C-alpha cells in the first residue's frame, strides 16, 4: 500500500472530461473554488475583484466586490477608482463595523477574564483551597448551579457527621456494655 495515493492527491491530466455528469460536477466544484479564492483576495488584500464564468450550457455565474459594474467600469477605464464615491462610503461603513465588532470582542474578552478570575476564587473557596473553607463561600455571589453543588456538599457533610456521631455513640455504648457484668 505504500506509494498509493488517493484521487484528490493525484495530478489530473488537463483534457476535456467526456462524461457529461462528471464534467458538470467538476465545473460546479471548480467554479466554487474560483469564487472562494476571489473572496479571499477581497478579504486579505482589499482588492476589487470581478469574476464571470459561463457554464457549458451558457448560464452566467459571477462574483464581484464591490460590484460587477464597478469592477467592469474600472477595467474598461470608464470609472477610475478615486472617482467612485460609493466605494468610499461602503469602505467607511465596513471599517466602522469592524471597529464596532473589535470593541465588542475586547469587551467580551474582558468579561471572560473577569468571570475566569471569579470562577477561580469561588472554586478555591468551595474546594477549601483558599483562605476559608468551602462553606464560607459568599453565597450571594454563587449562581444556581454553584448553590446546588454547595447543597449537595452540605448534605454529604451532614450524612458524614451523622454516621460519625452514630459510630462513636455506638462504640461508647458497646464499651460500657463490655465493662458491666450481668450477674
């Protein structure tokens, strides 16, 4: 099996695909790939891109940013880039939205950091690793799930105390019985 490659890693010979169904599938996949690459050029390089593809049946498909008309006019030198005011408006709106999203992102990151620090403190308190014991955790700051966890721990503590008290009281009772004589 060494040296065997799957179909996607093999080089495909550049010739017309005779099977019509396979040809249409290949067209669809390759057209999607071209549009994806054009979109990446827009995103990464802020390029203005226009792609027009006609299917084997003559159906037109296109991808363009900011619009096919803008790109075609620039290509044909009818509308130089500096004159297109709609692009500047679109770009300023896009930049404002990016700034707004970045600000929201920063706020969310700060909230996450605050919650992680709070979680760490509460976890230390509830696990007895902090300055106090878990039962001394500030109840007002616990959420519903943490309150349920505390309730379970308290029930466990109560059962453990009850069993310990019972064992010790039964142990004393058996020692006192062993020390008495029944004459």
